[in-house]
């Protein structure tokens, strides 16, 4: 498919930076073409007249139900730390930031 | 033992209650079937043989419980639903070894109903794909032809059900991920109305589109499981308070006589393969014969559905997947030099290509300067698509449509061309944009002996009507039999 949108190496790097994702040269080479094709295909939406149309962000059929804003504290700290790649009995541990 | 596997879920549940079959025998039959077929099918990411047998044995010792509709019934669960005591990875490296501290609501409901959970099904990573080829662990094979894809993303679930490894499986459907693999593997699957089943514990992909649903070998079996998993749950604010009927009641008497069935003109145009067209024509002819009235309806915005769907899905995915950062759970890169490095390298190493593409594109359509042109525009077109579907449904009992434009294709065929695969979702994704229910079930086998499915699309919370019409179709159509394995 001929692309009308051209996604550049810089675009991919910018998106990757916003997404907190490292991309290597192979990925950049692969993604620029694929993302160009996909975004070009999205041009089809330009044909639809939406001038007086309210966006629909969720198809939910009822008014969202709310509960009282009270902390439940249902989980045990030890359970929540169990899957951590690094931690001690109390905290998740990350590389030093200050 | 093998005759256990020929039973429907409904008849097995009956036999278990009457103690004609023990829970351990039922679980054992499915587990043996898994052992015999898994080397060829690769439908499971995790099998809890010992745990399932121990649970079944303990249940047998206590005896059947009449108030548990799925007492002793062996089931499997798509790996996107978190399940206590088993790994839950969504088929991603980034969640390798992850053990949830809680059950997804739908899984909890299965357990409360007495089901025996045998294990977790393979899928496309984070439900992004339509073949299971995007799984970080393995590609599932179609039980009707091992060289072909089972569909996806709930391809492992569809394969397990079709191959007799279980009596039902839970899948999830964001743009067709229950219906398309059900169609490819020749089983029944329903994408319920948005809000019908709680999404609590479903590893999120596109939160305004995702819905959990059952997959099984008959319409009644599917209905039995939906009755169990549907219903209000305060932990998902989008989960509906609408009462849950007994979906399996009255299916034996259901008929198509006097039903008005709409056929969307746009779903039968260019791109629909001859094999699928022929199968759907057969379903339409059957409907007429059974006394239904078929009317043509029009959904003029169908052409824009795929672009709309992918923009919404990718935007929501980029946001949902931000939680995988290598800090609280999941993969962490070795020796990061700082926190930024920890995030970006953990995500690079943990996510596969398709997930990265969707995160990048989702970030793009939400980014400053592009938000209005892509995300807001898609949300506007979404309203038009929903409105025209509801309008079409106002005059009919359901819509009859193909599920996929083609039957299952060979493994590897489209794996290098992501856009080509997106285009296959044309008939399934509009329903997710609109939040409507859709039941997929077998129509016929095509010339290559591969199953072709059709879908019945209903009004919101119209699942009971879809099951009735589905059950009537099931009786009237010749049926496709089972795969020979």
C-alpha cells in the first residue's frame, strides 16, 4: 500500500521516548514503514463528516456506579511485594535517583 | 473415558450431579486429552494437573452440590484473566512467572459455581492479534488443520474447546478475539454486551472495548457459562446492574419462526471470500426455511470501522500498558544505570513487536498535535457507528453476518504485514465500538474442510434472544462435527 503519511526515524524515536520504550536500529527500520502504512490507512476517517458529532469514548449503558470513597486495605503488603523484581519486606526497590 | 469428551457441558453437569460420572473422572478425561494432543496443538500455557485432580477428588469426597451449576465441570481460562495459584502472563515475557494474589471476577464466579480450572490458555500477547502468533511463548495450531492458525487472540481457548481439552473456556473480545477464533476452530463463543461481565482481573488492553465471554462446543453450553459469570460487580464501575436471566432456560423450544433477521449489505461486498459467502448463504437459506424473514439493512460507516477501532484500541492500550515498568511486578532489565533505563529497557525486553507497534501508535494518536485528528475524530466516528448499528437493530431481532472474511489461513502467512491482519477485523470490531453482544457459531466447513462461522449481533443485553436464535440455528443446520486429532 502506498503511504500518504511518512513516519520518520525521528518520529519513532519521539514516540518511543514518550512511551518509555527503547527501540534499536532494527526496530526503527521495521517500524517506520509499518507505522507509515497504518497511519496512512487511518486517513479513511477524513472522509467521514463529523462536524456536529459528539465523541463517544465509552459505550457503557448505565450511569457509572460509585462507592463511598473509603480505603478498603484488603491486600497484605507481603502479597503485593511478592511479584516485585527487587524489594525488601517493606518497599519496592529501584536504582538510586538522588 | 473418551465418551465423557463427547458429552455437552450441560449433559456432563447433569451426569456429575447424579454421580454417574465423578469430578475426578471428568477432569482426568480432559487432562489425558491434553496430554495426548498438546504436543501438536500448543493451546495451553500452564496446566495444573495435580491441583485440578486434587480439587476434583476432594469434591467427589464431599459429594455433588446441587446449587453449583458447574459442579465438577473442567474448564480452562485465557491467560489474560488473572487466576490465583497459577501464572498469569497474558502470553507476554514482561509478565513471565507473574502470580496474581487474586482471581478475576469471572474466574471467581467459575470457582463458586464448582468448575474445576485445568489451566491457562495461550493467546496473542496482551490480546493483540488474531492468530496467537504474537504469543511470546508458542503458536497454537488449529485442530482442524495443524498447519493453520486457530485465530486469536483467544486462539488457545478456541483450540482447547474444539479439541475436547475442556468443556468451556473463558476468552476476551476487544475487536473479535472470542468470535474469530471460535469461527476458525468451529466452536461457539459470545462477546457479551459491554458491562455484562465484570472486567475485574482481566489484564486490560482496550478498556472501553474489552469484554469477557465464554467459548464452548454448543450454544446451550455457552449460555450455561454466561449465566454464571455475568452480573454486577462493584469492582468494575462499567459493570452493569442489569439483572441476569437464566440464559440456558427455554433453549430447547426456541425457534426462528417469525424472527426478523437483518443482513448488513456492507458485510457482503468486496473482500468476502467465496467460501465464507457460500457458508453464510447456507445459513440464510436455513433461516428462511425455518420461517424467519430476512431483510437487508445498511451500515454505511462500516468502511471506517477498522480505522476507528484501531485508533481507540491502540490509544487505550498505550495508556493501559504504561503500568508495566519493571518496578512492582514483571520483567526488569539487568543492571539498569538509572530509573529511566530501568523503564525503557525493561519494556523493550519484555514486550513483543506487535505490542510495541500499538504502544507507539497509541502514544502518537494521543500526543499533542495529533489528538484531535486521530483520537477525537475516531471517538466521533465511533458514535456514528454505534448509532447506525442500534438503528439497524431497532427493526430486526438480530443481524446475521460473517465473522471473518476468510477461514483460518496458514501459520506464518500474514505475520509480516500487520495492516493486512487489521483488515480482517472488519465484521467483528464494530460490535465492540458499539458495546453490543454478538454470538459466533459454526456455519459449515469450506472446500478445504475448515470451519466457517457466522455471528448473530443483538441489541444491548439481548444475549437471551441471541442464544435462542443460536440454539434454533444449531438444530436446523447440519453441523460440522469435530476435528479428527
